[in-house]
C-alpha cells in the first residue's frame, strides 16, 4: 500500500526538531530552572532548531522521490520493462520521470538512475521556436485528462529530436498512453521511444536526391522550352518564324471556318529598308527590325500572332477580328512605326506599307489569305507607301507582277547601279587627295552644268551630266606631281603628257561605270562644234551630245574666271566675251547664249556652298538620285518620303535652307490639287541645295577657299581656247 509521503515528511520534521531540543538540553545537564541564573538564550535555541529542520527538509526532498519511484514500480515490473528494445519512460502526474528502462537510457547515453525525478520535457530535446512544453506527446495526454476532454488516453506518434552530448541529433518516434490503477484512477503516462535516426537520415538523403532530380528536371524543362522557342521564333526579332506561324495559322484558319468565325491577316513591309542598309549599315537595319517587331508585338501579341515573314516583311494573324477592326488596328500600328526614333542615326524616319484581308473574301487556304494581304501590300507601295490598303474585288483582279511593276522605279535604280553616287564621290575624293585644285574645279563645273541644264534636260539626264562634270578631269589622277603642282607654263614634253590624261580619264570612267551615256559625255566633251578637234575621232556639230556641249562651255568658263598662281582670273564679262568669240568654232552658239543667260539670271548659283562633313554630304548626295527619279516619274509618295528624310537629316546638321525647302515640297506633294509646275520648281531648288553640300568631297568645308584654288595646267589665255587645258 502506497505511503503518504507528505505526512511522513512532516513527522520526520517534528522528530528532528524534538531531537535537536533534547540534544541541547542534554549538553547543559540538569540545571535548575531559575530564570535569574539561566545562561542559554532562547533565541539561539530557536535559530538552531530552525536550521536543523531546514537541512533535514532538503535532504528528504532529494531522497523521497527516489524512494517514491522505487516504491511506485515494483522490481518485477521494472525488470520486465528493461527487456523491451524500445525506450520507455513512466511519467507521473507532475511530469516527473518515475522509471526509465535501459533501452531509453542507452538511446540518450545516460544512467537510468540519473533520470529519476527529472521532468521529461527538461531533457535535451530540440524543438522549433514556436513549440511549447505542452506540445510534447505526454503533456497532451496529461492536459487532456486535466481538462476532462474525452479521447485523451493516447497520442499519435510524433517525431522528436534529441541532441546528444557530442552535438549529434537523434530522431525518436514517440507515443504516449495513460496509465490507470485498478480503480481506474490516473497514475501517469507511459511514453515509448523508437530510434528512427537511420530512417530519417535515409529520408533526408532521399529528399536531397529528389531535390537534385527536381532541379535537373526543371533545367531540362527550361532547356526544352528554350530549344522550342529557338525552333519556333526568329532569333533577331523574337517573333514567330514562318514555319511555326504557318502551323498556328492553319489551326486558327480551320477553327474559324469550323465555327463560322472570322480571321484577319495583315502584311507589313518596311519602306525603303534596302536604303537603310545601304546608307547606315546592316547593324542599323537590324535595330530597325527589332524596333518594328517590338512595336508590332506590343500592338498585337495579346490577341494575335506576329511573324517575321521574310526579310523586312512581317505577317500578323488576328483570330476573331473582322476586316474593319483589323484595318483600324493596322492604321494604329502604322502610326506607331512612323513614331519610332533611333538614337543613332537620329535623322532616320521609318514608315510601313500594310495590306489587310479577312475570311470575307473566301480565301480557300491560309496561304491564299496571305497572298491577298500581299497584293494589298504591293498596292500600298504603288500608291506612295506608308499607308494601309484593304483587300477588295478590284485588287483581287490584279496580279502581283502588275502591282510590282506599278511601284518599281523604271529608270533610276538602273542608273544608280550604273552610276553609284558613292563610287563617283570616291573617285572625286581620290582626285582631291592628289590635286585639290582640280577636284574643286570639277565640283564648280558640275554646279554650272546643273544650273545650265535646268530648262534643257530632265532630272535623270541632269544627274548623268553632273556625274560627267565631276569626272571629266579624273584622268589627271595619273599625272605626276611635278606637272600637277607646277605654278608656271608647261614644257612641250609636259604638254604631250597632258594630252594623255583625257584618254586615261575615259578608260577610268568606262571601266568603273557601266553607263554608255556617261562615258560618251566624258569622251566627247573636248570635241569642237565646228570640227577639226585636237583629239582624233571626235564628232562635230549636233552629233556631239547636248550634255557634252554644255560641259565644255562650263569647263572653259570656270578655267577663265579662276585665279591661277601665275595670273589672275578674268572677269565674268571677259569670260563671256571669250565664249562668244569662240562660238560656232569650238562651242555651240545657241548653248553659249543659253549658258550666259542662265548665269545672268542666277549668278550666285555657282558660289553657294553648304558646310557639312563628308559623311553627311554622302547621305544627302544619295538623295539626289532618288529625287531625280521621283520627279521624273511623278511619284508623289516618293517625293513625300524623300522630303521627310531630308528634313530629318538637315535638322540634325542645322541646314535650315534644306529644311525649309523640303517642308514646302512635302506640303505641296500632300495637297489634294497637285500643281506639278510648282513641285518641279521646288524640287529643282532642293536639288540645288543638296548639291551645294557636295564640296565636302574636294576640301574641308570649315576652311575658306584659298585664292587661286584652281591650279589648272592649261592657260586658256595663251591657248586662245584652242586646246582643252
């Protein structure tokens, strides 16, 4: 039967106090109780007794739980529990350990006797920050009993971590069950501990392996998506490539046909994209494509498919969008493309021609639908570019070839291939490097020829004449420096060498440019109108090309009026008199009078010059070709585009005259009532301003022209104009 330990402690305390008093009295022996002779202080007796009682209470508090534990669990039960391989703790109602079997003591590497009386939650458990004492399995069982809640006799298995003295963690699976007496009274909790450290380590290893597998799977998935994107998207623009686009377009087409829905198709083409590559280089062209594709994706990615169809062309499919709405979206995209600005070159302006169609026109296949939009695209180009054209029955009757012919220039592209402007300027720059005076002379002669040809030749022929004037003395590039730089008269031997420069120049021009008209002008310009030329096999009279007759008059006039190191240039009146004196013999008399009248009507035309760099001069010079083409072909759309481009270039380089004239031309080309005469006059003025920048190829425009900058080797005063320099 269990003893009442609290009563035992109290009794022992009284026994200790009584014993203390008896010992004190025995020390003093039998003394009479006489208060007058009493020598032992009562205070001392009480203090001593209290100290003895306190020491005894502490001793019994330390020893009693062990006696209680021994008394609670009989030896036979303790021996039986020690046979279990699982760790066991018998815990009383105050959470004190009453019994710990050998298996549990071995798990935590401690003696069983050292665990008795300790609180089970006070062991070296490692808990999370938010866990409390009542989260232990045995505490939940005890808490359920105290609160009177049902189903509190057992707890589910819970994983606990125990930190060993060496710092390692041991994982234990713990369950707890209530222990009851024969009278069904709660006597505490029995907790079982199963060492699952190796299982947890294997699980941790498995989780690490699974994490690696998941990471590898994600990497493989990302790589597959990347490969799929590379296979389905254009690398430069990040739009769908043609193969992927056609697969998705086929699906959208079938879906729209199957549910009687709609599908719109838009074709985009960047206007003048070849010129962008030729003028600014392919890196700028690539950036243009990236910016245009980004604009189209921003406009259509949410509701359609954007594809780089080929080169500078893009195709957009819009499922569920009708023709009118698609046309509005195309116009908004056109304006967005027109608003694109690049940092370098800042003057570049972009436009796009767009064709639109939908299923209304009964296209039998997706490719036929694209062909319809392509027809509209070519129609937009033939009508001046930078616009949206919607498919209709009239366009359906046209063929792609006829639409291409309507917008393909007929003259200047061939001319540009035969007389590339940059190639001609390259020869002029090379001549300027050898002899700046001769190159400057060629530029002035070209300006005079262009001025004199204003009412005689169309712009195409004027361009050829200008190139011939720039190159008519190119043969001097082969002459030695002692002749080119000689300040005085030439010797007979030097004259014979000079005579060869014309033949050399003709060979250079004919070998560089494949244009018969240009070569004939350069070859025949020294011919005498009256016959008996100094060079053999030359035509005479009207058989000399008109442009060559103009060139020789302008050439001679500039030689006469230009200062020379050994003489001053003659006046304009003297030059005019000399031209008239030789009219009929060396020059066409009618053209002489026309030339003189032209100079008198615009005397400043040969002297005006715009100061720009060679790169800028080349960019502006390239526009001369296209302006000549556009005005001869009466192409208003082309004129507007060229004017817009020149405005951007001129604004960037502060060429105000070109800006103002280009703006006037742009406004005239946009008027509903076209007045071609005014457009022609404004275009000619703009061409003159563009040509005034070309002096950059013969000298530095930032330096003023030195006096006597034309060091010609022939003195017309001594040759009586009979020899051509």
